[in-house]
C-alpha cells in the first residue's frame, strides 16, 4: 500500500488539520467563557448591590464568587453535556472539569488565607 501524501491523502490530511484547528478554537472559547464570562454577572451584581457594611471585604467576596461560579461550572461539566461533547470531545471536557476544580479550590484557599492570616 502507498501511504504517500498525494492525491486523496492530501485532502484527508488538510481536513484533519482543519479539524484540529477548529477543536483548538472551540476548546479555547469554552475556557474563555467559563473563566471570564460566566462570573461577570455575579461580580457586577455584587459590585452594585453589596451593602456598605461589607466594603472592607468586597474584593474577597467578589473573588469568592468567582470560585463559586467555577465550582458550579465544574459540576455542570461533570454531567457530560452532549452538545459540548460533540463540540470539543469528552477528553477535553474531563480536562477542563479537572483543571477548573483545581483553580476554584486554589482561589478559595487563597481568599481564605488572605482573610485569616493568623489561622
């Protein structure tokens, strides 16, 4: 058998490269939405509606809300939504789920340590 990159194999190779680029773009888009876009409504709501009594802890509350949203997104990803599976694939969902959980735990730990430095 001839496995050279001529004829039909060239079109298959270019199609495969195109799919890899599309997968990388979709995966990056999912990351950007989860990390930056999902927490924005909650942060904006807290920034505008937080009582004045909590002004000293406003940053900690807002960063804690980011960790909370990341936990919620991680739990949603654990349900393996079929539309996302078709878009980026199950291994990518598992990777995003795991890394997002680690980021959320790390962020929550940093906020806890910053609020209680002596503990």
